[in-house]
């Protein structure tokens, strides 16, 4: 405590004044937007006053602020902060033992579906396996996208707000090739990656000279252009109706079907179970995400990876040392885009249906948020952020019990995005350098030391 | 020719609205060097506040439209300015010394929060408002095609020009404007010379939000329909306009807004309406390739 301890009445006075001010601001913010609701009626819009709601909101802010002021921010009755750090296992994982920790994580991820499946079948636990696997697949898709974007943003320091464009290119490549030429997933996967990489280069060329936020806005515009073209180029992309009946991947040519020729189940002498296909999808995306991760880790040790990191730290210094920044930028875009394309292709095969709606700006924002919230350059950070953001987001789906408290009109799904935004802001404020704010140096002179997040100048381009 | 003139008029009206929003982006960028992603949604909140204030005033029995509009304008500017201040205070100020992607993420988060707050509080349906300002002038008639200049278009352009004038005076003549320009050049040095940097930055957000509220009101009057999603598209366009004109430059923002408005209108009129956004965004990319700092922007000196 640097400031002198004030008397109780003075502190109470100050806290009351502050809380009143906060309540006043809240009232000003919400008096029209929350205090009234516009209702459609026969003669046009009318207003319905909701004074109770407004009063509750103002009251919550007043009381909350008062308590915070008294007990949390300043005062000698300070509630002792919990000794445990909320992210206690993480530092142990990231520092010197990071490889072991990562290994454990990978093994756990690899064993999870098989074990869960076997346990469920033998013991008849009735686990919501289907839901769990679907959720894991979704999280892993975002992990992979995060890894891919991490190459562009975290390593090369190029702020890309249109990453979803490459995701879309990958998805539509596969969907169109499958619909028109009957190509399978495994054939299209490399093609989707290649095409997305090509688009990465196409985007990369015009933005070579741009820096920082100019780059951000042009990539954002690029993402929107791709989405608008997909939406309006109806005779190729089927416009807003999207493309459906995208085939599922096969296991070395063995389809996952109940009947018809040689299937996965009949070949291995198993009883057909729809979960087989989902478990297989899980392994496909796990493999893809691991591939991306390993690729990134290896790349960082190659000359091109070092060139990226040098470029991120200082472009001019980098250029004056003789590094070709044109090549470095284009390869960064192309590599990041390639993984986006893979992920897109996987997304298409998993959903079986794609439409331009899935590729809006909000997806780019979510992926970027995962990369930044995870602590840029940190692979495990990306995994954690994806689990927190996507997993938490999906958990909010099953909140029907809240209707018991707030009445039947209460629709919890409406609040999901609101909570998502609040979580995004909250995590960033809580840990401004990301969940994992340190990372391993790519190059070491004598000993390995963790690099603090604040030393990494990502996004400065 | 008549068709062309009509589109020119429409484009200028639309461009003025974009310009008003773009000023908020460009000022914030000039001072703290961040994209205030939530600004488009501040504009949307402003439009909603204007709508509710208008309905409220009407239901209270004040039927004199010009007076009601002035009241609505004042209320909307004040309350939206409060929103701008709050967003800065909650989401940006704690991260001011952080690395530059951090406030960008909170800004995107704030944008999501504002959009969904309005969606939850006011419903997702579009909100129509009957035309408030009607009538106009017919400039000339060419072979049955009349060029119309409606009153609302005149109001938009006059308001924009007047506000630009006031704003220009504030920036160039007052102590606040001087403080803002000082912060823009060197925040640390400005703080050392006695400028209250935090307050100046807050004032910038407040001014930007107030202008966005005006844009929101004009948008509401011009189109007569708003929803919780208008902020996103308008925000991107306005940011495009700010970058186009050279970010950090006020006349640039206005010029950029006009150019984007005109491109969009002419593209819809002569080519295809579906691809009007593609046209505006492609134009942005093309301009930036040839003028990497925008039309009126200062080139930054690059140092190691």
C-alpha cells in the first residue's frame, strides 16, 4: 500500500461517490437502449418502457462498483487474492519441460476417443459421445486454423484479418471438385491446400508494400470480397443456398457406411456404428493439426522461419541484412493460407454442407482472437484459447435450464455471442499478453530461456 | 446525363455519411494508432438511440418536426458520446501500453458486444421509421427522367459540411485541438509539456462517437430502416474511406468517404448492385498499391 490508510468514513465516501458516478454513467448508457424497447405494431414502431430492467442494471453496477471499491481496489480490508494462479499448469508446460507436456497433451488427445468409445461400449455408460466428439472436432478445427494463422501473424508479424478467405477457398475447392468431378477427400486435400496457397500469393502480391493496419484492412477487404463473390456467383457456387452432399472421407478407400460393398465395418469385422466415422474424422483433424504444429516448429528453425521472425521484429533492419522480404512475406502468406485451405477442406467434408454464411468476418475475428489470446507464438496457448473460446461458447448452447429462472421468453442462445464478446475483452484485459505470455526462443546462444511475451513485437509489421 | 446527375447526388449524400463515420476512425488512429473496430457499432448504437429518442419525443406529443429533430440530435450526440467514452475507458485504456494487437482484439470484442447487446435489447428485426423529412426539388427533367434533390439529401450535405467546419475549428483553434495534435505527434512529449493525455484521448473518442451519432441519425432519416447489423458494413466502408483518404487526415477522411460513396453508387447504377462492396474494396486495394499512405496521408519516416 503506497497511499496512506484513510479513515473508514472517508473511504466510504469516496467509494459511494465513485459508485454513484458509475451508476449515473450506466443510466445514461442504458436509459434509451435498454429502458425502452421498440415494438412493431400496426401503426409503425411504438415503444414499451422497461423501467424495472433499467433499474436492475443500474443497481447491479452501483452495488458492484461500491463493493469493488471498498474491498478490492483500495483499502486495508483487502480480500487476500487466491494464492493459486488460475492457469497453474501452464508455466510448467511451457518452460523447460514443454516437450513432455505437449507430448502428454497429444497422447491424451489421441487416446481420448478410442478409450471413451471402448468404455462406453463395454460398460454401457451412455456418455454423450457423439456430442463430445463433435465438440472436440470443432475445437480441433479451430486449433488448426489458429496454428495456420499463427504462421502469418505470430511468426511473420503480418496482421491478417481475412484469413477466413483461405478457409473458404479450401472448402469450396473440395466441394466443387467433389460435386462436379466426383473427387474424394484425400485427393482434394492437397489440391485445396495448393489452391489456397495460390490465393495466398495472389493476396500477398498487392499488399507487399503495405504495413501494419493498412495491411489489416486490405486483408479484411479481401476476405469480404471472397465472401461476396461466393454469395453472388450463383451458377458456380449456388449462391446463398450453398453446396450440399459433400462426401465423407474414406479409410484407405473403405467408406463408413452401414451397407453396400466393402465398408470399414465389414472389412475389419466390426459391427457398424455411426460413431466410427466421427472418430475417424476426429483423427483426421487431429493429424492435420499436429502436422501444422510440427511444420511450424520445424519451419522456425529453417532460414525462412528465421527470416519471418526477423521481419516481424524489424522489417527495415531485416532488409538491410540482405533478407528478401518479398519472398519472406509471400511464403508466409502462402504457407498460412495452405493450412487454412486444408482446414477448409476438412470443414466441408465434416459438415457435408457449406454456404458463404460460414465464412463471414466474424470467423476471421475468432481465429485471430484465438491466436492473440493464446499468446502469440505459443502453440499450447492456441490450444488452450481454442478450448476456452470455442468449448465455452458451445457449452452455452445447453442452457435451457436458465429458462426456469428467467421465464419462458428467455432465449439463452441469444446471449451466446454477447458472452463471447465479453470473454474476449475480459481475457485480453486479464492477460494482455495472452494466456501463455512466454515462449521458447527459436535460436539460443548458450542456454534456453523463456522469452517474455512483452519482448515479442508481433503485429508491428 | 440526368441519370448520371441523379447518381452523383445520391453518391454525395451517401459519401457524406461515410465521411462522418470515417472521421471517428481517422482521429482515433491519428492519436493512439489503433483501429477502433467498435466505431461502426457506435454508429449503429447512435442510430438506435436516435430512433428511440425520436419515438419517445413523438409519443410525448411534440409534433413539430424540426424541433424534435434538433432535440433528437442533441440527445443522440450526448448519449452516444457516453458510449464512446465508456468503450475507451473499459476496453482500450487499460491496454494502452500493451502491444498493438491487444487493443485490436478488445475492439473486435467490443464490436461483438455492442452488436449483440442491441440485438438482445431491441430484437433482431429491422426497425422501420416512416419518412420524417419528405419533399424535395426537381432540378431538371430530361426526356421524362427527372433529377430529384430531396430535402433529406440537402440536410445530410448541409449538416456534414457544417459539422466539418465546426470540427475543423475545434482541431485548429482550440486548446483541446492543440492538445490532440500534440498527442498525435508525440504522446510522451505532450504529457511532459502538461497535456493531460488520458483526457485528450477520451475527448477524441467522445468527439468521434458524437459525429457517429449524427451519421446514425442521418442514416436513419435517409434510409428509414435500421437493424443491429448496419454498423459492421458501414464501419468497414468508413474505415476504408479513412484509409483511402490517408489515415490520420481529417480532410482525407471526408474525401475518402465521398469517393467510396460515389464508387458504390455509380457501380450499383451502371454495373451490378451485388458487387458494389467488391468495387469499393478493390478500389481500396488499388489505391493503396499506388499510394501506400492513402490520398492525403503523410508518408511515415521509417526507422530501425
